[in-house]
């Protein structure tokens, strides 16, 4: 589950975090604002530290208090809902990032109280098995769609006017795109997309087909190694100000990044966002309540 460290930081940092995009740059969501992009990169590193820390702490607590050999980490469903629906892409959503953090914080304590009272397990058992199965499938499809888009994936699909989505696969630049959509002549020509399809998808699937242990990790490592050289068209570290910043951090190999921009970033004055705050709080709570016991209950059913 180590992949969660990277995926969670990539998805959650799409909100922009506590970074502020100037109004004059909102047309392209600050995609060309170097100062803002560097700030978002710091947010991503903060979230990497937070994800690793909470995964280690929760896994330790599971072993120490429950004596169970179960590893825990942040879930991969609510983080996408938090990023793309509640806060929105670079803050273009229902409520600001700091207010959404407050909703998550309050929901966490309510969830903790329900657990102490034994109500969480009761609520989970009350849900029909069909809903548990369908919800798991729905979350999986939602995450798969995110992985196929440009924002946090390989860019295989994009929005469309006649249908909800259509094939994309062009290089994400003004030369190959018009109004944020791929030109017909440039579709399916992005080398990064093909690396994701063949090395991250087909290669991993073949390893799993032959029941090779660590197939997913092997696929992740292969794609990662391919993306390291800076002179290739599939590099993760292009020769830009942002790319150089990422590469300088990457060269450290091992380091500790203190949480500087997202620690205690909650906004407790929710007077201007009461309705949306309540909606986000209830959604987080409802989705979180049954999830920790679903795998156990499904094995029983």
C-alpha cells in the first residue's frame, strides 16, 4: 500500500491547499504561475509527510492495541471527493481548503466517538451486502476514471460536449489543445500516456496473471525509473523552474520534510459556508462510518 503515499499527495494537492492563485491567473488555474506551482509543490511534500506519518501511527496502534497484523493508511475514495468536489480543482469548488479541513477534523472526532460507543459497527452491519459491494465497485471506477484523466492520471480521456468523456492522449500544451481539449489530429500521441498503458497497465496485469508477488510495486518501479531521465519526452522532471525544484528534492534520496503549510490550517469561522460545510461534514461521516469494517463483513457474508 506504499503507493498511497504518492497517490494521496498527488490527488489532495490538486486543491492547491493553502496556496492562493491570483485572480488574473485563474483562467488557466495558475498553470503558468511559477510561484503558485512551487507553493503547490510544497503542499504536496507536506501531504507526503502527513500520509506517511499517519499510516505509521495507525498501523502501530492497530498492532499495539488490537494485536492485529493489519496495516492502515488513508483511504483512496474520500480524498478524491475532498479534492475534486468539496474543495475543487485548485480551489474552484464548494468551500475553501481550510474550511474543508475543519469538516474533516470535526468528522474524525465524531467518528471516534461513534467507535467508542459501538455504533459504527452496528451501522456497518445494518447495510445490505449489495450496497457494500456496489459502493466498493463505484469507488474503484471513480478512482480509475481519475487515473485516466489529465489532472492526476495518464491523460487517456477528457471531457466532451456530446458525450461525458472521449479519448484524449495528446500532449498537455497549447500547441496540441484548444480550449483545454485535444485536437483531433493530436489524440493518442502523448508518450507519457503510452508508458502508463504498457508499463503501468499491461506489464502489471501480465505479472498479476502469472501470480508474481509484488506485481503492482514492480509496475510502479518500472514507470518511475523510466520517468527519471530529464532529457526524455516522458520525464517527470522537465527543464522548467518547477521541474528543477522537484529534481533537486528528488536527488536528496532520503530526507525529512517538515509540514509547514498545511499543519493546523483549519478555518473555524464557517459563517459564510455553513450549508456547504454541513453537506461536506455529513458526506464525510456517512462514507467513513462503514468503511473500516466492510472487508471483514464481506468475508462473513
